[in-house]
């Protein structure tokens, strides 16, 4: 995109009457790029967009309005949509996660909407169910859970779930009320990057013959390419008893728009809306995506041939911290390093996310392949000092 924008030279800008606003925009985006190099506290990878993706983005935002209203598999009289490509995007992740041949899903506004969709479909399947989630779940889960019968299950320090409490609550409610288990688990918690035990939970449910719906929030780790070594890959979901998955496209995938993919093993039932001539099966109703740019970017990332880019970045930063004598905790296979909360100026410089666990002030650092060794070393030097 930068190359294309540079074609608008000063003379062209003056003719269009946009010299001042283009100058302001240039300063803003230059500052944004500079800040991005030192952003270690939040999950946002900085994959460079290919020239083709940049061109396709420009095509999208200079083209007539498109609206993917209604179900992804249907079309009424409204013809200005990009559902054909949206279906291909969902298909990429249905294949990646192993959701089976009869998958369904759509591109959402972000992980929160995807989690909302998972919870909605859970109660569509099991209207008499109770929603169970661990307290280490993303805050959006608790927000949407409050509108349903729900039980919040405690977690121990470092986002370790209390499975005993979960199993006890599920079995008790099933025996006393016949309540199915609608469950949200997390594959990569927000604070530590810990992964809930999907197989352990499903094994319990199957052993006790308790009906269930299982949604997995894989906002960050779901975007990691399947071929990456020593990485928390999510796969074989249908076989493992997972009903739906959400993955954020602006996190590990590194797309510049905040988007998410929600994908499920079955298509939901929706109300037929005469006005649009389709079934209303999504949470948002209307949605717009830079379809071809997004599809091309995802195809490029999923075809990544460097199978060690994830582990190489993690090992490099781990080595720097260890050599500097900076103590840290890292969950198995995670790219999140949890440290004692540093000074406010360090937190601000590197945009670190700070939180408390067991009364202790902590911060976490999320390392991506795009982080340069120079910036990593500078961060470690500041932590050491």
C-alpha cells in the first residue's frame, strides 16, 4: 500500500486539494509504524503485506460498497456481496482446523463476535443447557455469558483451570436438572497463552454420556500455520469433539483490519427474513470484508514454508532474557513471556499489558517472528536496567 500511495506525488496532492490532510496522514502513519516496531504487549503480528495484497486492498476500498448480509450460503435479490470469497476464507480455516466437510462459518468483526456466535449456537443446540467457562477466558465470554444460565469456573495461578470444579458442576447439573453442558475453552489464554485441556474435557463428557456443545476460542494461536515446529497448533477439531472455533485475523495472521473467522462443524438454523430473502444465521447480520485482499493474504501465510519462524523467535527472546538474568514464566509452547511488572516508562515504551495474579503485579511480552533482534535486545536491556 505504501508504494501505491507514494505514486500520489506532491503535485497530484495539491491538484486534489489534499496537501494538508495528506501531510497529517503521513505523519500519523509514520508514527504508527515506528510505534509498531516496539509493540510487545499485545497480540498483533506485523506481517508485511505483499504487493498483490496491497493492490487488492486498494481495489476494495475504491470500489462500490459491498454487504454480506444474511447467511454465507444464500443470496437474495441483493447482488453486491463477496460471499463467494468469504466462503473460501472460511474454508481455509475449516481445512486447517479439521472441521469436516459440512462446515459452516463466516468472517466476523473480531474474536468477541466469534465467541458470541459460539455461545449462541451452543444454546441453539442445547436450549436447556448451562454455559461453563473458566475465569481465564477472554472478557468477551463473560460479557455474553451473562445473558444465559452460566457457571464461571475458577482457575489457579498462571491460568491453570480447575477441572475438578468444572466436572463436578457439569455432572451435578446434569443429574439434577438434565442440563446439557455448553462449554467455552481457550486455546491460548489472554494473559499467559495457556491452553485448556480440550481432550480431557471431551473424554469426561463422553464417559458420562452428557450432551454438550464445545466452542474453542483460539484467537491468537489459531492463526499459527500448521507446519510450525514447537508451536501450539490446533487441529483435528471435529474428530476431537470440538463444535466451533474462533481465530483472529489481526493477531498472529497479521492482517491490518480487525477481523475474525468463526467456523463450526454444522450449519445453524436461522430465521428466514423476507426483506433480504435469506436466513439470518449470523450475529452481526451485515458485514463487509476486503475479500480478495484478505483471501490472498491468508493463502500466502498458510503456505509459509519456513517451519521454524515461530520457535526461532521464541528461542531467541528466551535466550536474551536468560543471559540478562531477567526471570520469566512461559507456558508450554507459548510465545508469551510473563515477567514482574517493570517501570511505567518501560511499560509505555513497549506498550506492555499489565495485570495482577495472586496479588502480584505482572506484565507480559508477546514475541512474534516479525520482532527484530535489535528491538528485542533493547527491550531486554531496559528490563535489566
